[in-house]
């Protein structure tokens, strides 16, 4: 049974500084670079398949890596971590 006059035993959470300090231009520049990198890697993977070559395991991994780069770029730009507040 807790007394409403006593403070809660839960310690306040430490604030976490964002990776890029909340700098919109930094997130846009680095996220855009990751998106362009993913497009470049994906373009070369598709070029190998388009020339009539079979889709080897290396080509599939290259496409997956390109998708990962692009997804990472989107995450950096929109920065979804910390946007949602916890309610107790």
C-alpha cells in the first residue's frame, strides 16, 4: 500500500541524446547518402541479372544488402527511436 504523499521509488530515466543531436540536415544528408548507396548497389545487382545471367547467391545477397542500406537510410532520416512516449 503506497502513501500518495511519499515519492515513487522509481528513479527518473536519463535522457538519451540522439545520434546526430537532432540535426535535421545531418540526418537528411547521411540518410540520403545511404539511400543513394543502396540504389547504386541494387542497380549493379540488377544489371547482372538483366544481361541474362542467372541470379546466383551472390547476386541475391547483393540485392539484400542494397535493400538493407536503403532501409537504414530511411531509418536515419525519419529517426523513429524515441518518438513514442511510454505511458505507465
